[in-house]
């Protein structure tokens, strides 16, 4: 584990950021989720009934974007 904060960089010490990640997760952190996760349709998707307009669950999960 590494951090870019001055405490870790200059002292090579375990910092508060590293502690927060360690305590908030089970030891794994998916900082960059795979592209495939956006392809799965949310269980509460209602895009079909909106005439081509994306439903909120799809917008919220990043599966679809709101039109301009």
C-alpha cells in the first residue's frame, strides 16, 4: 500500500489515509471499476417505458447519460 501524502512520502510511514482505506474496506478497493459494470441493467430500470429517455437508475449508475 502506498500514499502520496507528505507523511508517507517523506517519512515512509503508515499514514491516516492508509489507515482509513484499511479500516473502510475488507482489504480490497475497487478504485477503477471495470467497464463491464456499466453494461449491466439495474434491477429497477424503466428505460423501456420512457421512449428513449434514460431512467434515473441507469443515469445514477453511469449506464446511460441524460441528453442535453
